[in-house]
């Protein structure tokens, strides 16, 4: 039992070190933003896919925003992908198509497999541009964002692009404020550090882009995947395409305002990530592919992120077991140290990362909410563990996954 | 002590100690003093003319005063919307400008001129200048910002701290230090040893770039959309032989050397250093994750991005009048005689290298 505990402690220490490395890199390292200065170019034709499933509350906002972006009008086509909506989404989209002839082409999907990847896959029949951008319907792109997301595609090694997500409904309640902090840490530090260090920035499936030829080369959208973004990141990586992160390409999104919605969201992410870990983990780390050594190591660690929650719970149980068993070396002191070390160090590393992100963002007072993140972490650790256990159970019983759309909170126009 | 009181005291103390670090959190949660969404630049993301356009709007109110001063050949003064003082020049003789320059040390004012403006040398003007006609600056002058409705010419060793925008040509004599944003709707021409950060104009001449006008063939543009073309992927260092033509896109995970006279009918990416010999033609983009050296008389359609240092030799040109593009790197050394159409952006430091 003690050796299993040692292994878990070691793995958690690796993740802790990784958090510190990323944070220190963001604070003191060379920052890579190679494509953000491309402001003049022969801008290529681009298709913007807006994934929408029952989005009557938000779809008009994003379509309005996309109609005012600074991109040559004759080179941008917006395709709202209306995936089996039963509310007013279709009606709102059709009104925009009428008001902006030639600039928006509706794709109404009434039957077919559920999930964003399946909807995007079907919508590809309308796409014939080399650059594709993807937004979820609750996002509000700024005027300069399209050019910023297109610019990296001048680099022929780039298959995917990811921008930064910034919560819009930050001040609603404790949950939205905690998610604001988590997003800061995740993007401002984690993603940018991976970009700086030549590791594996993750495609987020929204505020993002993909190269059509790369997508075709890797076999298109995988509609069996629960998180098409993670799946895309790894298939691109295995086939020699880079995903780049643009920290200054910021876009507002709406974050969940109630805990049940947040829990559902994080459980879906966990399941999708774990699915990708099983599918691509071995192939990435040891298989023959185009990834560099550091991409292999970081990519594998990134795949294991959501497996850490059940592992941590298991570690706690083992540590307690070892302690009460009384057979541990040094009368259980090692076990006790292990328990506190990985719990405290691991969490502190993440706290350090978020605190650094808040500082880099130039905000001041919101950092005082940091202690409340323990609450967010506690909810995450149990939700993610629950997702992992139910995933194993579903595997054994053959149950099918039900795709849950994240509920919106904005008032409809 | 009563054991019940002791236990209660213990619980109370533990409770207080737990709550103590949460007090700032609770105050912030309740007070929401920093609860607004992060400020994301939504409308003017990176627009080089943003400051110039804002300044034009800012001084719009004094247009009638300026016109009156020009008609009367007089000088007017007043206060702008935010309380800042201005001077409207309907005439601009040297004595007047000397007086303004001397006043600047104690009490700087925004200068607007409806006539040709010739600022004498060794002047410091620490507020914005609006030049309705030609602007000519003497040598060793220091400016904050200039908006010129016509051409703007800076004398040798001048210094700009924030921005310049000229609707006509912008020219800077040798050894000028141009920080911030410099833009023109027509042409930018920089003398030898000038330092720059961000330049944008339909045509940017480094030194006397007219010499290279007809020496290189114009690259046929290869856009991102033509990336359906074959992608040659090579692990390790690679060389394109002199005079060789490659039809397709080239991605090299290593150093790449394209020897003289080669032609790439597509885009090029190198994950390490990228060296172009003389008279190389690239029809697409040119990207290096490390240093890049562009030899003499090369023609590149663009964009050109180097993640470390970029050196451009004389006679080379990037982009064209019909297809302006971007040249970007943290450190750029552009030799006199090179030409860029569009944007030339040195994030940390750019300099014009004099011809040997």
C-alpha cells in the first residue's frame, strides 16, 4: 500500500513542479507571441462556424458582433450551425440571413447524432475555405479578433489556433468570480507558458481556428469524442501539426452561474479528456509520430490532468489506511507527510499560478478571493472523480454517454 | 477551568483562525470592488492610426479658431475639453516657435497649425502637434506626437516618443529615434541609423530604396488558401540548392538555408534559423522560430515573421503595393536599400543599417 502511495505522491509532485515551472516561465521567461503583430496581409477567405443548440438567449449577440468585425467583407462567411434547436434559434438566425445577404449562410440540422462535433462534421459540407474559425454561441468576438486568429495560419506548421477566453458575467456571484480566477490561471499562465516553452497548447474548440487541409488529413471531426477540442489537439499533434495559443486574442464568454451547471460542464470535460487519454496517451508517449520529446511528455501530462482528481482521492484513502495500519516507516510519519505534502503543495502550486495570472492581468482586489478557490477545488475534485468512476461503470455496462449542453444565463434580446 | 468552556473556547479560537484569512475575501465578495470583466480591447485592437484618429477627434472643436487664425494671420489660444491649453497658429515664424519651445519647459501646450510649420532645431515640444499643412522639423528635436495632414519631415537625430501619422509622406533623416507608432497614408522613408519600433505605410523605404525597384522580380502571391498545395515536411537541417525551384510549401524542423537564386512557389517555415541567399524569391510567407537572414535582392510576398532577430539586406523587398504585408520580429536590422510594403514591426528594437 505504501508503494502505491509513493507513486501517487510522485505523480502529484510532477504536476506540482509543472505548475511552478509554468508560472515562473510566465513571470520571468521569454514570451512568445509570434503572429500577433501581423496586422497587414493578403487576408485569406475564412469561414466562421458558430455552434448553436437552443441558443435563443445569446445567438443574436454573436452574430451582431461578427457582422462588425474588421475583416474584408468579401472574404468572411459566417455559418451558424443550428443543431436541432427547439427554441427560437432558427428564427433568429434566419432573420440575420435576411438582413445580411451573402454574409451569413444558415445550416439548420434537424436530425442526426447529438453533440458539437457531430454538428460541425455535418456543417463541413458548406465549408470550402482553408481557414475555419469556431465559436460557441455565447461568445462575443471583438472587432480585431478574426484577423488575430487567422494570422497564425500563415505559418504552414500551424494546424490549430486557440484564443483566450474571458468571462463576461464575472461579478454575478461567488461561482462566476471563482471561474474568472480559474480561467485567468488556465489561459494567462498555463496556456501561454505551454506556448512559450514549445509544449502543447490546447485547442479549446471555441475562440479557435483549424486549417481545413490539416483537418482533412487527420480524418475530420471525431463525432465519437466527448470533447472534440481535446481530440483535435492530439490528432493534430500526432500528425505533425502545431496548435498555437494567442493570449492577446481575447473573447468574452458567459460562465455558468449555478453549481449544478458547472458540475455538469466539468464532468463532461473530464470524461472527454479521459477518453482522449485512453485513445491517444500510449500512441503519443511511445508511438511513432511527429511530436517532439517535450511535446510527448507535456502532452501526456496534459492528458492526465483529469485523472489526477480520482488519483488524489485514492492517495488520501491510502495515506489514511497506511497511517492507521501502523506498519508504515517511521510510525506513519511518511504517510502523514505524503498526505499533507501533496495536498498542500499541489494546491498551493495551482494557487500560485492563479495569483500570478491575476497579477499579469493587472487586476488587484480579486486576488483576495483566492482562499475561496478551495471550495471550487473541492467541488471539482469530487465531480471529476465521479465522472471518472461513472465512465468506468459505463464502459463495463455498455451505457451510452449523454451529451449535456451548458445552460445559458443571459437574457434573450 | 470548566471543561465545557475550554472546549468552547478552543472551537471559537479555531473558528476565528479559520475565518481570519477569509476576511479580505468576504469583504471583496460583498463589496465587488474588482468584479468587472477584464478589459478586452474590443474595437481598436492594434489599429496603428488609433491614437492619431483619437487626437483628430479631440481637437475637432478648435477647427473654427484655427481657420480664423489662418485667415487673419494671427495666433489664438484657448482650452480644450479636458482643460488642456492649446495654441492655434495662423502664422508660424521662427521667433514665435522659439518662444513656444522655451515656454514648453515650464508650461507645454498642444500646438495646432493651419500653415506650413518649420520647427527650428534642438527644440523640445512635449505635447501633441497638429500640422494642417507641411511639417518640417530641424535636427535634434524632441516630439511627443505629430498628426500631419500633409507631409512630415524630421531632421537628423530627432526623437519621437509616442506616435506620428502623416497623410502625406513621412521622412526621417539619419539617426532619428522613432518610438511608438509611425504611420503614413503614402510613404515612410528612414535615413541611415534610424531606430524604430512600429511602421505602417503603403510603401516603407529604408534609406534610398529606389535602387532596388526593378532589380527583383515581383513574387506571385501565394495565399493561405493555396495551402492545399503539397507540404514538404523535413525533420532536421535542410538546404535548397542555388537556382532550385520548389513548388509547394516547405516546413523544416531544423535550420534552413535557401541558396541564391532559388524560388519557392509557396510558403516556408523553419523551426530554427532561416537563411536566404541573394536573389531568392518566396511566393508565400516566411516564418522562422529563431533568427532569419534575408540576403540581398530577395523578393518575398509575405508575411515575414522571425521569433528572434531578423536582418534584411539591401535590395530586398517584402510585399508589393497591390499586396501589402507585415514584417515582424523582436529585433530587426534593415539595411539601406530594402523595401517593405505595409507594416514593419520591431517589438523590441528596429534599426536602419547604413550601407557599407
